[in-house]
C-alpha cells in the first residue's frame, strides 16, 4: 500500500513537471549535495535556522511526508482499528489513543522532483518534542501514558531519549504549519 501511494505521488509530481515515470527511472531520492539528504535533528539549540530552511523546503515541495513517534499506539486491545470499522468508529479509537500518549518526535520530509536526475530530492527533519512545563509551579505538570513495547521499539532504533527530554520543543506543529 505504501509503495502505491509513493508511486502515485511520484507520478503526480512528475506529471506537473512534464516528465514521465518509467521503470528505468524509478529511483526514490538523489541529491547533488550529500548534505541535502542528511537527516536534520532539530532541537532547541538549532531550532530557528532549521525552521527557516524547512519552511523554504516545504514551500518548494511537490509533496511532504510526516511521521510521528509516540509513547504508545493503542490504549486497549479493543481500541485497535479493523478494516470493517466505520470511519466514525475508527476515528474515535485513534482519538482515544492520541489523547493518552505523547508525541515525542515529529518527522517532516519535503520532497521536490528533480527533472534533470529523474528523482526526488528529500529534506528530512526530525523534531524532538517534550511536553515540559515551561513555567515551574504554573498549574499541574503534564501527564501522558507510555507502553513498554513502544519505548522498547524507540530504544531499539536508537531514539535519543535525552535529546527529547532536554532539547525537545512543544509548539513545533504550530510553528511549522502556521494557519494562513
């Protein structure tokens, strides 16, 4: 399913740019500069310059992918989504989980079609997010649930918990995608 959507997005971007997608040019990403493809981990210390560059990439993008890493997936076994669930039921199940677990990383990757090389140029960015209490003593501190399997998954793939807690930002979503 993911391959279909990627192929469709690539085809649509190429159609807008007047190129054709064939089996000989089905590459995903290339870059004329290796630093363009380097993953950018965004923290408090590099937030402003990284955000300015990301906004520029988003404006020029043919499409943008996003990904979230959370402290849990489903809040209970009966909350798992099934193919036969109606859309309103599926929404309520996902909403319940989204309210219980914290987003700890937000990935944004703008893709721009490079017609010269017949491939996409990707600009991946990871934002660490931590729901810290900005003003000590200002009301109750934030709470969220964690699932051991989710934390184990994050640790297995070298998620930097220290960077998340000490360098994570909270208002990333509103800043990257501001309202018009």
